[in-house]
């Protein structure tokens, strides 16, 4: 099946085991640099959760191929990602994805200048598959190895479709495991000004979706159900943290939804699922939007970007787009398919790390809790700077 959206062509096939295989390509990706000797081509690998992804990216912004093997169908029956199943499936698919990415890009390993790979954060078993593959390819070819932070990859997804975007800018990162508000000071340099104190936004989406019977994955299903509901039907709380105005907290909101459902059940009242979804989503979106706009204005930045799986939420995109327009702030967002886990974003981030002189050795290991914004993490690597 082929789908064309926002100038991106997505070819989808489903394996016998239910794994969705996606070939993602931007129809407008033409690197007009005729001096090919100056081009830097990165083979990128991403396996931090339940997508086995491999891409070929040139000069940090031009995607030659972006292969994603998604395991959603496998994990849906469990209501969430099962780490051991995810790891085994990565082992089965990783070589196939590498071959497919090289073939679609029309290159061989000889044409690759460096190999970039996500080494954290994420599920340790899943990360190890990608790291091991990247190390093996680096060892066999002699190509430099560059470890990439998964969340930095999400932020760098903005460079792929927004060629004009340059640091500094404010970026809101919202995903299943992370809710960060950060200042992108330069390529690879981040200052965290706000983060979640408990549940991440995407985690709250998944838990609420399960509670109201929508199932997994929660984000897209709540987004869809909310379109049929009234966002003002239920007034759910929006947490503010004293002394930490840019931090987030979604645990109380999740509990408020659960309490609402339990009280309705005890009273024998019928619950309008669409209204619950819309009201919950509004509470999340309002907080994310308010914090992001306030940070951009108070820190003096006129550019705001979003990143991560929750950045594909239609209500959040519409809210931030309007708020940015009202406040004279330029708004940047990747296409939804580049908000979810993919390797093109890792190739973009890997390019800028490579340009900084970052090189990793065969001792590179998976770091499931790798921090964002901590430059000391580069003790794993050698740099030429």
C-alpha cells in the first residue's frame, strides 16, 4: 500500500508475522550540491524500542532512504511493548533493513562515510541489537562509528524538512518516555529548562487510552477519538509546579481521569469515551503549549520546534501553530512519520556529531538512561576538538 502525505511517500507491506515494513521517502529530497566529494553520507541505525529502522542520510538534511520495520501489531495484543519480543524481532529484521536502506538509496557500504547508531536512552536489549550491528559494520568496513542520543535524533528530525532551521531555538520534546523543554543552543548542545516530574506525556496517553478501552498505541487512538468529542465536557486538572514553571506533571491528570471513570461506574453513569479523550487531550495540549510559548518569549527566542511521538498529535500541532502565529514565533514541526522513531533523524543527528569530530570505539555500549544535555556523556567517545 502506498500513501503520499506532506510530500512524503510511504510504502507499506505487512509480513506474515504482523510486522509492518515501511519505506519512507521525501519526494523533494534532492541534494543540489554538485560537488559530491564534499558530501558526507551517513548510514544510520535506530532500535531503541519497537521499530527496527535504518536510513541513509546525506549532509544531515537529505534523506536518501529511510526504512522502518514496525512491531505495533506484535505488541498490541499485550497492551504495550514487551522488551524481550522487541529485541528478538530486531535481531530478525536488522540485516534486512540495512540491505533495504542501501538498495533504496542506491549506494553501497563503500559510499558510506560513517555509521551512526542510537545508543540510548531506550530498552537496553533493543538498543544492544542496533549498537552491535553498527559496531560490526564499522569493524568490517573501517568506517567511523558515531553514537547518537535518541532524543537528539528526534530534535534533529526538524532539520530534514525545514532546511532553513538553524540553532538556536526552543524545542518541545514530547514522547512516550520523555517530556522535555529545552534550548537548542547549537548542533548537539542542549540546555534543559523543563522536564516531567513523573509520567511523560506519551505515557499518560497510553495509560488513559487503556483505561477508556481504546487500547494500544494510545496516542493515535486518543487523537482520533478526541475529534468526535467535546474538549470542554470535563474539566481535568492542569498541574503547575511551584518553583519550576517549565516542568511538567501528568500523573495527577492520569489519576483524575481514572477517578472520573471509577465514579461514573459506581454511579452507573454512561461514559462518553470521545468526551473523555477530548477533555484529557486538551488538558495535556494546553499545558505543553503554555509552557513552550512562555519559554520562547521569556528566553527571547523567535523559533519554536516540536519533536517526539506526541508531536504528531493533531491537536498539539494546531494549538502550537496558532499560539506561535499569535506571538510572532516561527513554528517548525516534522511530518508525523518523522515524529515517531525512525533512522533518518539519527542520521541527521549523527552527521552533526561526526562534523564535531565525535568518534566511538568498539567499547560503545547501550546506555538505557542516557541523559540529554549532558556533554559529559561523550567520555564514551574520542573527539578531534
